[in-house]
C-alpha cells in the first residue's frame, strides 16, 4: 500500500514509518520540519535499509498535498501533523485551531480532490475530558476541557460527517494515551525543540544533566501519591497499532474511534522512580502549581483495540524508560549505543 504520513518526521510518525516500511508498505513523508529535522530520513534509512521520499510542506498547503497524493499514487493517509501540547494550547489557542483544524480541512480537501478515502487520524484521549469513570472506553462522553482536546474532538466530529457523506470512506480516529519510549536502535526517539512539553523527555534531560530539575505540576490530586496519573504506552506499540489499523480499515468502511493505550496508569512520581532505576541517575524534582487544562487520572480500556485490531500493547514500563535513556545517551554522544 502507498501511504502518506503527514507529520511523518515527528516522534510518532517516524516510529510508525519504521513499522510500516518493515511491513512492506511504500511511504511518503510530508512534514514542515517545525518540530523535527531532515536527519530523521537518514535515520529511517539506517534502521530499515530503505529510502523514503520526503516532501517539505505545511499541511495547510492544499495544492502541495494534492500534488503529493496524486504523484505518489497514494492509497491511504495517516494524519499526524499538528501542534500537540495541552499547556501550550491554553496559552495559544488560535495557533492550535489554525494549525490543527485548518490543517485537517486542507487534508480532507486534497484527499477528496483525488478520491482517496482511507484515513487514520492521530487523535487523543484528551477528547474525553474529565473522566466520569475509569478506565476510559470509547463510549465515554467526549467533553474536551482544553483547546488541544477541543481541536481533536472537532476534527473527529468533522470526520464523522465526512464518513456519513459517502459509504466508501474508511476512517479511524486513534485516541492515543501517552506515548513514550524510543526505537530500540537509539536512533530515533522524542527529541523536541526547546523545552519539552511532555513528561518523559523532560525526565530524561534532567537525568542527563541537561536540565536542573523536573517541575511536577500539582501534588494534591486525588491519586495515591497526589500526582497526576496517565496511561503511558511505548511508541513502538503505538506504531504497531497504526499498521494494525490499516489492515482493519481494508475490511471496515465507516468511522471508527479506537483507544490505543495499555489500561495501566502510572503517576508522575512513579515515572520518576522508574526512570531513575533504568538510568541509574537521580532525577531531582520540585512540586509546583497545577497546570491549566490537566485532569487527575486518565487510563484506557483497550478492549476495542484488541477486538477490532487484534492488537495490544506488549512493552513494559521498564522498556519505555530503558529505550528513552538509550536514545537520550545516543543523542548526547552523537552515536548509536
């Protein structure tokens, strides 16, 4: 299958590219490099032994997208491109709606113009908002409480309308929980520009001595140790979930919302201790005020993914921490460990 990955040079996109290439798919990576570098293409070649075409473009450039889809005879699109930090979305909501919602509309326009109707959308568990019950299944009400989540939810609702418009649309909204970890090679991983917005890369940078300490946003949540609890999933498990979704969609028209998570929640302090164990390094932290838009605990009911995709997360928290540390050390030394 010929597959276009928007945001394909990013963290989740690059790991999914590895899995799809190794599964025999032909890929085109489309990315504006706002949070990645061209070196990712070279690293993908090192890992897979395959060259992958890359197009430097913004997902809001409908004409360029249309040309890419037509020129490369694309069969399906996986849409990763977009801004992705809850805290930043509260500070910059217009940027989030402009990039994420407008970008999704642009992609749909391009797909419609060349009659491509298979789409996997990178959604988020933030669409559920404050949990009314745990674990979260796909029947839980969707009530996003921050701009990032509302962008994802609005796009999901648009995709529902699109799927209703013609019977041959095949769309999956994959509601990610918290991707962490890195490829076992240490060549690719989560390497954000500037200050990390996500927990695991920040912990890794503190452990490596790049940052002085971790800020823990709130220790007064109704959880076992007072810190927020999240469902952390290894990025390679998540990537394999995308390959399984493409297989599923080949037999399943319509719109499908599916959780990709482990079903296990870990607190911030549990993550700190696990990373200290994996790295052998102390991770100093400081408790600060809660962050706007956060909820106390979120973890998945992954039953639907198991049933529909024949997929489940296999890698452990130790695997997540060890692979992150391997990538962090590789980045520091400039070589694979």
